[in-house]
C-alpha cells in the first residue's frame, strides 16, 4: 500500500484557497509552464512527495496539480502546469507577482520510507516528471539510504521534455542510472529514439528488492508497468499516480472516483496491483 | 418509552415544536405531488391522500380514510434539508493585488423532520458516513444535521416501486430517530409512538397520550409486517456487490444506454447521492466571486471532464458508474450500500428504467453463462 497521511479536519478550512504570490515563472515547452510560489502571509505548506494541491486562478476556477518542489532544501512550492483548459491557461499566464490560490496538500505520498534499502526505479513520461521530482530529490539527498537508482525519462519529442538541464545535472552530480528517450528526435537529438518501455529491459536493478514509481499518460503507465512485471517486479512493488477531475480534494464531492476508490482520499498514488483491473475497463 | 396518540395529537407535536421556535418540515401536497416543506399546522399534512407509483409515473389519489401518512415517498428527500442543493461556501474578493476570503459558516435553525420514512432514516445514516464520517467533515452538513430532529413514520403503504425490504432498510425503522410513529388504521385511527432518544422522550412527555397496550403494539407490528409482505424481495442484495463487479462489461449496459436519457433525474431524486460541484459565480464587476457548492450528477458529461475530454463519454459508462456505485463500490468506499430501496429513481425516471430490473437482467445472463 502507498503511504497514507491521516488527517481529520473541517472541510471549509481545507476548501479555502490561501493567497500565494508567483515568485518565478518558466516556460518549459510550447504549452507548459512552471510556477514557483510563496505565501503572501505566513509559512508555506510542506507537501509530501506525491501529494497535490488545488490551484485557484482568481475568478476562473480550481484544478488539482501535483507538487513538483524540491522539499529537501527549498520551501517554495513548484507546480508545472500544461495549459489545456480555462483554469490551466489562466495559471500559465501568471506573471511574477500574480497572486493565485493554493489549498492542500492532499492525497497520499510515494512510499519513500518503504523503499529504503531497496533499488528505486522511476519512469516518467513527458509532463509526468514534475510529480516525481520531490521523490527524486528525496532519494538523491538521502542517496545512501537506497540501493541502485534508475531514472528513465521519455517524451514524444525533445521539446516535450521538462527540467531537462536539471535531469542531466543529476547524472553528473549523483549516483543515478539515467536514460532518456524520445518517440521522435529532432536535428539536435543524439539520444535514443523509441518508447520509454524500451529502456526497461536493460535497466540495472534487482527486481527482488526494487520499487518502481511511474507517472505519465495512463496508456504509458500501463505498458511501463507491464514491462517492469516482465522484469519480475511484482505489481505490489509498482506505484503509479492516478488522475481524474476533482472539485473538493477532500473526499466529499465524488468526482474523482474510479470504481471502489476515491483518488483524492485513497490516492493519488496506488500500487499497480490496486488499479490494474480498474484501468483495464474502458470508461470506468 | 412508548404511548398511543390520537390523530389530533399530531397538532400538538407541531405546536410544541413551533413554540420552541423550531422549523417543522413535513410532507404536504403541492403541485399534485407530496413534497417536504415547512408547515404551521398538522392540517397541512397530506390527509387522505395516497400516491400511485409505477416506473416513470407518479399520481396522487384520494383515499377513503383520513390517513395522515397513507403514501410512500415523493420526488424530494430530506437530502435537500441536510445537503443543501446550493450552498455558498466562500466569498472571495479581490484585495489590492491579492484576494481575501470570507468563510460562510452555515447557521441553521433547529428543524424537526416530521414524517421521515425508514428508508429515508437509512439514507440519512448513509450520508452521515460519507459527509461527516471520514477524514474531512462537511461542516455545512454537520451544522444542519446537528440541528435536525427526526420524527420517523413507519410504512404501511409502500408504493409499487418501493423495495426497502430487499435492502434491509424498512418498512420499520430500527434506530436513527428521535421519535417514531406507526399509523394504525385498523379499528380506531391512532398512532403508536416510541422515543428513540432522550430528546424524543421529552417531546413525547408533552403530548396528550394514552398508554400503549399490547393490542396497540401488535396492531403496529401488523402494519409493517403487511407492508413488508406486500413488497416482497425484488432485489437480491446478498451477492449484488460481487455480481456487478464481475460483469462490468455486461451487454445489458448497451441495452440500458438506448433507453437512458442521461437526464440526471435519478441522482437528484436519490436520497443518498451526494456528488457536488464546486463552482465560482463571478460578480459582474469581476472583483468578487461566490464559491458555491451545488448538487452534481455522474450522468452529465462535465462530471468527468478532464483535459482531453470526459472520462465517461458514453451513456452506458455513466449508467454503469451510477449502478455499481449504488450497489457495489459505495460499499468499498464507505462500508455501506448506497441504495435504500426508496424507488425514487424508478418513479422519476422519465423512461421508467428500473434498477431492480437491470440488476435482474445482469443476474439472469450471468447465471445462464455459469
């Protein structure tokens, strides 16, 4: 099971957006921006790796977005957002100084404690990297607590990769087996070409003592999980982060349910054993 | 504590409660239906009315007696008192370059729900589990629930769409009430009344009453026994959880999707459906927003809207979501069934889709296969 944070609280407080000022923005790809946020008043929240926040664009609405901050050394909230709807477009248009609403953190965390002493295999697809970034930093900063660390990152094209310079710096500065791949390269791309699943058979980890964390589109997570299982990693040792529409974030509005589970309450991190059958049913 | 009330004593209930400055909400006739609304006198109860229900059909008819509770359930449920159809949670105002939030704490008057059916008592208990039984407490609901006082009325006149006996939620309320009445029409018209809480007993003590004799309790038992027998068992709940989960791709969902209009009536009429949307209503100036929580329905496309479109685009997926939630996955999520057998989803479905029939159809072909 993924780690669950137990909390008992009133919903009104949990559903009240708190003003945070944008302190830095960066355009990552043609449709993706990263915002850094600090509270207008008081101390910032400290999310666990894998938790999400509800971000509020004033007058437009709220969306759930994973935390991408490096909470090992930095209190700033970091959110990487793809501009696909009214709210995310408004958030991506934020400039330094813009105040947006934040509430959270919600959901459970990557099982970074259970993974201690074990190999860690992280597989990210496209904008799936930011939700894994807090867990990656946790492993890097506590490197001796973990066994081998494999990081596989794939995207459709090189320009769909986010945090690429930072990812490469991890390779130079830490003991990490990093491999990158794109579905289609461009003239500057000298790396591998193909699907991220291709990187799993040669990856250096011991399936008996490994934990796999995957974030990407559902179809990608499905095939990556399958490929990890082909390497004899049990479904109970493979973790994915699920995504559905959310309105409240606190288990009351019903929107994020997938069969027997409410993602905001029981997830968003699940073992593959918990969700494999659910994701196999179309439109469940 | 138990006693017998004459029909006229119902007026005393309303009087005593109103003297305490409580709201009294009860069944009353409006627009050719029995609705729940505030009453000032027991004379506003649907005296001498019955409801005739069928899939997609609801009619009021006169009875040949003066029964106060000679009907089953109407289009509304107590959900509208506890989980408000629309509640303003926050006001968010622009302030300099930032914004300020004013929280709207619900302030409600003490309210007596007079005439709560056993299936509805069960529905309230289910919503309690969902909305105030988990890690996060819905304070608006909690405030309204804390201020509620439940006067239940056991059922003697189940409608054709009622199946509480199948769901184990009626026709007799076992707990979850402050007072419970059973209307006895056999012999002299009277009510057996029992207190379920100290507060209920206090109210009962203020009412003109007779002691309950053995004949009264026997007569009351006969009322609910007959109702149970009349309904029979029309949905086998013993294995329905596993049955539906084992048949998620059943062809019956294609069939029901041809009939279902995805109109959301069933979810709005359902006393347990709790899904809500959280929307911002902007002021014309653009300087302030009301954050409003409203009833939502899994039958709309927007309900599952994400980037790239809705998760449940087809009607059959939405019907399946609703059906498995009521009878299977609700149990996984909240350790209770999500259906109380009130029959509203059948009566108020414009095309008369019957949850019992759909489950039976899935069961029939499943059994044929095995």
